[in-house]
């Protein structure tokens, strides 16, 4: 059976009157700075004035909700901007432990996930369920938030039936059905995006490509240790993300200094996008931000540069400094190429251990061959990927050598041109613009 995005159109669109033939949609996140006894007073939502019992979003939850709108912005012909709660937003998002409508539906006061979209005559109130205030922000809750925002933007369940057996949540986030053996979906499917584009149009803003850095695990900039980058938040709600490779046991200092950006904030994430630490107004730095972190494992982490309350725009600089070597005096990799500095052989960090790059017991160095040099090593799931840059007749060619966690070579690619390296996905792995097109990745 061929599925159609037209099956996802809702019976009416409550945002039509909100935009008045324009493109701007405002959203807000419920916030109560002084909740009583851990919860806030009851709030009426929707035209039927159902009663919800909300409380403020955590920083991690707020970042996720904002990311939904920022990821949609370049895909559909709507421009999303955040306003403060109680500012008559077109879409208001509530995190709640109770809802009178949920009681009418017979929902248990337990469990994970679940939510509702309460329509207004010119907008919508999105309410997602979080029964346990201090538990993990889980994928079921994330999936619910995306699903209910889909309703607010005019999507319905497939053919109006959430449990439609012909669909699952990977066909459309608007489906109730899991796909056996698959994780919970936490983003709109291709059919969902097509339906939203049919409702609102494809983004046609001339300035769509002005953003200097992306804001997700798959779209971001890169920051080296003992290095800095300059960036700009070009519009309200803009978030700039940077990947940084850290070594187990090493302590690092990350500093975000606002230039024209007033009151920058810094958030630190693990490789899955889970928030580890947040800072605003570091001690001794005025309104600038700083995070000090000792890596618990080697790998790629992420930093997010933002303005306070996600409203500020302006320029900034972000730096990463190594404070302490966690390897008890072993040489450092200051230039962040993955190899130990100032030693003869190619040596790499495997956790807190230094290993030689070897093949059948033989070690390698810059003197091993006139035809190539090893120029970068990155940690991967089962060991290392090592980049060889050709010389002589192999000039402008590259090869990737795979090594296990002990440094022993287990395989190698053929020699590739820069364009072929990009096609093989190696630009993302090594964070190098092999094809010289000014960007990283395909």
C-alpha cells in the first residue's frame, strides 16, 4: 500500500487566522518562577478551557522544544519566534502533571508520554504529560511533544485514526503505532514534512542560508582544543552548536564571550544530545559564560552557544582550553590531531592509555614512507580511524586506515580524491573539508 501525505491533513487549521497572510508564528513555554509546593496554579487551555496543572520546563526540555521549531523553520514557509509566557503566543507549550481532559479520557496518573493539543480560535495550546517531575526526559515525552506540535500546525492522525494499522510512527509521527524493533520516533517523517509544506509552503526566504552554524547533532560547527571560533546569532531563537573531541580523564575549560551578543549562555551535551551542564553568568566573567568539565570517557561532545532566554542576537567567541592532563604526565595532543605530540612513532590515546599504531608488530612514524603521512586519528566505536595523506605520485589523495583499540591495523580503504572522501562520509568523521567546497559533510 502506498501511503500519502494527504492522509495527514487536519479538518481545520487554527493558525490561519493567527498569521493574517504573513509567515510569523510565535510560541512560548510555560514558566512560573515561584511555583507553590513544586507545582504552579491551574491554567485554562483551549477554547473549552480544560484545566491543566503545569510546571516550568527544565533547561533540557526547553532546549528540545525550541529545537523542534528551529529545525522546522528552514523547511516550511513559516518563521517561528519565541515570546515570553503570557505574551499571547500563537502556540503555547505546557509541561503538566494533570489535565481535566486526560481525566475525562480515563488516563492513569502514571506512565510515560502522552499529551493533547487544545485548539483556540486563532492558535493552539500544546500540553505534554510529565507525571514524575525529576525523572529522565525520555524519548516518549520527546515524541509526544513533536506529535502535539504537529497537531498545532495542522496535522491529523493518519486518515483521522491514531491507531490506523496501515501506518506506524516512522511513517508519520502522527501515528500511535510503534514499529517493532525500532526506537521511538522523535522527529517528523518525510511524509509529515511534505504535508506541512503542502499546508504552509516550502521555505522561500532569501536569507534562509545566513545561519553560520547549525543547531543539532547532525548540523554543527567544530571546535578544537586550545582553539577558538567566532560566530553570530543572526536572529531570535538562533542556536549555534559545536562538536569537540575530548579525552577520558582530561579536564577542559570552555568559555563563551559575548562581543555584540549580550548575556550569552553555554550548554554542554554528550554525544547523544543529552544536556550535561548549563551556565549563565560565570563567576568572574560578568554576563559571559564558562563551563569546566572533566571527561568521563573519550569521544565527541557538543557545546551550544545561545543568548539568554533565546532572544538575543549578536557576535561571540567560543574557546576550549585543556586545564589538566588526565594521563599522569604523558605527552599531550595540543594540536588536537589525535596523535601524541613530540614523540617519534604515531601514538594515540585509547581511554587513559597511549597506544602505538602498529601492523604485524611494526610501528610507524613520519619516516615510514615517502608516499604518505598519517595526519589525523579519531576515536570510533571499535578503535580508531587514521587518515593518511598521500605524497609524491599520491599527492592530493587520501586513505583511511582502521585500527583496533590496541592500535593494531585491521584494514584500510583504497586511495581517494577529496571529492571521493566527501562521498564516503569521511568529512564528517575527520571534520576536514576534503573537497574544498567551504563546508563539512555531503
